[in-house]
C-alpha cells in the first residue's frame, strides 16, 4: 500500500504537476528510442537505457498520483510504487530489469546477452505503454 511506502520513507507526497508527468514520459520515450538505436552495437547500454525508460515512466506514474521517490533507494521506491498499479508479472519484470541493470553497470561488463537486451527493449515498450494507460 502507498501508506506503507510512505512509512518506510521511500516516497513523499508531492503536489500534482502535469509538466513533471509529461516530462518524465518524454524522457521514457526518449530512452526507449535510444535503447533501440544502440541495441545492435552495445547490449549492456541498450539494456540499461531500456530499464531507465521504464524507471522514467514509473516516475511519471508517481508524479501523476502525487508522489515522488525519497531517500537513498529511489530506484527501489519507483519499482515498489509501480508494483501497486501493474500486473504482478509486469512488476516482476521491472524489478528483474533493475537488478540485472545494477549488476551490469556496477559489477560485470558484457553480462547482457543479445536475447536479454532485445527482451528488455520489448518489455520497456510494453511497461511504458501500460503505465501511460494508468496515468
């Protein structure tokens, strides 16, 4: 529940601002396009940018509902918030993308396979559209 996320210090109330919602969605679509563009040449970054596209869409959802992420675990806050509004399968995919992206960025270069990168771009497109429908 949203109240639980507030109590945990993961989110804070924020006055509704349509510009913040629109800007975050624009960033999501920008990142989705970029991810598709670099997919043939850099799987790790294509995956990372696809994840970031979903993260931006998740932030747009938060802004639309009058919240923003707070504290040190902002990516987790966005994932947990989005989980409240999407199908469980979609929430699992988003969280897996977050974890895999973290590993790819901070631990092991070249850890994203071609299939994983292509899947991430497809999942990002699906999740962004789902989130946009909710907004």
